[in-house]
């Protein structure tokens, strides 16, 4: 059967664009359909604009610390509309880059909602297209629980386009998005409360990291309320919001921001027309080569519910393109030792096993920890402390995990991720010379295991 395209990609986010570009580069006839914005969540309402807002919030700390270095910074003012306008201009620039990447690769870009009609057929804007392979890369969407007044809350989608910075913000959630936005709102001057129904945020991260970040955020004045959840939201006559908690307390705010999970964006996608199966969580079920139960339909990225990170979607997109059109170069995605960062203030970064995971997996563990006040802060009143931690296999000396809370944690851990991927031992760390004076050198100068 002759098809219109060899590969039809639904979704022009990170994974979809990567798969499309490289498949086209390998000689395939490729189309991409996108109904919202080029670049997907990450570029438009995710990691890129979020990091820009984090930079903006961090300036407050820099200004405060500047006094210790002799700078006078009186009468400083912050203007939210300026930050948002500059952010939006940068995102529009990136949208153009993504468009050029696709078009210059020879990909046919179709701007409109794509709906699957069958195993080899997709409809966009009333036009039907046939394809040998269909790749679903539509990503996820934030969800707000079904409570009275949920329509009054916002999510990360709306936060990037608020016309003004709210004076009082309730952030609901305990994952990295909630922690990051709590840091952003607080850092930019809003009275911020983080509500989380669990006992402590960032479940799954190393316990030392979780407790250390909690201590640092409390020192900064961020109001953390654990074992707390909202039962209902209502708007008052003066425009402010009242949030009634499940324990009966009532909190007043100007904005209620939810970061309580994301769902796969499968609305009106037509998966049922081809009989594509979902898993028990509602994500598209795929095998190790990203095929659904319908062999011609594949899926990658957030929509399959594995590791929901941009670099992972990129790797999955590359794997699909290679397997289909350059099989000699194909290699499966390795989900072990994926480094990740949380751009809270201070930052978190981690790679490898937590201490708890290592123990659960049967390792005999040695732990090395260092907590210190960064050199930069010694001339200031800031009492923020950095945490660095290594989790080591006591039997083989191999470093199983690296964890950090502190400035530029992501930049430091990225380099250490290469070492862990290469199987570095603690001895290798010990024999590596440090860059002095730097915070990063602490990772190669920790000599005494922490007592437990």
C-alpha cells in the first residue's frame, strides 16, 4: 500500500520534533501535526519559561547579598509585567527556531488538531492523511482535583501569563513543580504558602535532600504547611479567594496555584478508532520499542508515563527514528542514572540512587555528606547552607548516587552524571583534584563516612 507519509508525528514537542527531524534526515517522508504551540510544554509552559522566572526570583537574593560586597542597592523595584513580556518574547523566538528546524529538515508541518481515524490514517483540519507509522507525542496536561471552586484555581499553564504578580499565593502540591513555583512566587515578593497533603514534599528524593530543602525554605520565610489540603475554594465580593482546608481552617489568597499531577493529553485523539490500549493509569501502553498494541502506532514522552523529563523524550524520539529508518545505529534508551534537577531556591540536583533506594536494593552502603555555608555568603548575612551527598557501595566502592542542594546544583551534578555513567568509584572521586576555591570541589574532598 502506498502511504502519504512514512511517519506521521502528532505533537511538536521535544520528543516529536526530535523524532521527526531525524527520521526526515534518514530519508523518511515525515509530517508533524501540532494544534497549540511548537516546542511543546517544555518550551512554552514548562522548563524554559520556568527557569527564566527562577532566574528572576534569584535576583532578589543577589541584591540582598550585594551589600556585603560594597554595592548600594537602595530603592530597587520589581516589575512583573516586564519579566513576563521578556519571557514571552524569548518563547516566541524559540517557537520560530522550532519551526525552522522542522521545515529545513524537510518535514511537512500541519498546524491543527490531529485525530487518529485508524491504524494508518490521521485527520487534520478535515483532511485525511495515510502513514505507515503514526507516532503519538502529545505530552501531558496539568490537572486540578474535583473540588468545589476548582475553576478559580490556576496551573502552570496560566501562571506564565498572569498580568500581575499576586500578593498572596497558595501553592498546592508536593512535587517539583509545586516547589519550584513556590520559590518563584516567594522570591519575587509574594506572600506564599505551600500546602501539601503528605508529611513532606518531594517524595522519591533522598531524605537528606528533602529535609535540607525544607530547612532552607523555612529559613527564607516560605510558609510550608504539610498534611494540609484544600477542600473548597470560593471567591469573595472583594475579589480575593477563600480556601477552606480539610481540617476546617480557612486561608485567604489572591491566587491558588495547583501542581498536583499531570495527565496524558489524549482528548479527542481518536485512539479508540484504532483500538490503542491504555495502562491502568490512563497512559498509552507501549513495549520496549515504543509500539502500542497496534504495531503501526507508537508513542513517546509524557504520554507513556515513564520518566517525564524533556531529555528522556528527546532520547525516546531519537530511538524511534533510528529503529525505523537507521536500524544499524539503533540503541535502546537507558533509563538508569538519569540526572535531574529541581529549580527551587536553593536548587536541587541528583543522579543515581538515593540512600533509601540503595538499602532497599540490598547494597551495603557508605554515605558521605557535607553541609557548609558557601564562600560567597561569608561576606553577607545570608545563612543558607549547601548539602552534598554521595551514596557508595561499600563492597565495590562504586558511587551509586550523588545529591546536592545549593546554588548551581544542576550544573555541578550534570558533570558528575558522566562519572557515574562511567562507573566511577569513590577512589576515583578521591583521586580527582578539585577546583579551588569552588563548591564543586567538596564532592572530591569528602573523606569520612557519615555516621548512621
